[in-house]
């Protein structure tokens, strides 16, 4: 019997050890293990709880005694129930007023931040436009200066051309005068040569006559 019980083929059921949670990591691991045991099971996501409406104002009940002497057992319970409902209604109204106040402060803060952002953007836009206008003015000034310099250079070139044109006829006249002088000199030289030839011819004729 002892050998049969100690054989490895037989499964011995042992009680599961209790899981001791020591920190939040163990708790998270336990939740994940429980979730992954059946992965096909749909996960239910709880919806946001709906806001309850304003509690109804309790009806006025006459002849209700408080907790003073002479109050009956039934009347006291009615009074306590109505008091609890009234306290709940006042608490709800206070909480609602506080929520509305916080919402108004939040929206006013958002509006203030939006206005500040718009003011900053408008200021930056104004600076940018002013910078662009200054750049345009500088560019126009530079173009005007370049045009003035180009016009002055063009006028100087025109003046140089006019001076060259005025000098050209003077040079032509000088050339013509030089040519006329050369022609006159050549004519004088030709006439002097002709006179010398005539004188030589006359001298030769006189010698011939004397010899005769």
C-alpha cells in the first residue's frame, strides 16, 4: 500500500495555498490572473452614474410634534423622516450651487486665458506688420537710391556722348584744315618746281643763243 501511494503515476490532491497580498503589486497580479483565466468573458465597463434630480420639497404636515415631551411614538418617526428629507434636499442644493460656482470660475478662467492669448497674438501681429512695413520702406528707399544712381550714371553717359559728338566735328574740321594745308603746300611745291624748270629751260635757251 505504501508503494502504491508513493508511485508517481497517482495524483495526490493537495490543498491550495492561500495567496497572501503584501503590496499593491500582488493585488494587481491577482486581478490580472483572475481576468486571464477566462479571456472570452466580456468585460463590463460601468457607466457614469446619472445625476439625481432635485429632491421634492416635502409637503407641509400639520400637528407634527418634535422630540419634546408629549410626542407620540408615531409622530416622532414622521418628524424624523421629514427632517432627514429636508436635510438631504438642502445638502443637494448646496452641492449643486458649489458645482455651478466651480463651473463658472472654470469658464471665466478659460475666457480670461483666451482673451490674454488673443491680446498677445494681436500684439505680436502688430509688431510683425510694423516690421514688414519698415522692411518695405527700406526696400523702396534702396530701390529709389539705385534708380537715382542709375539715372545719374545714364545722364553722365549721355553727357559724355554729347561731348564726344561735339569733339568729333572739331576733329573733322582740324583734319580738313590739315588736308587743305597739305594740298596748298603740295601746290606750292609743284608751282616752285615748275618755275625752276621754266627758269632752267630759259637759261638753256639763252646759252644756246649765246653760243650761236
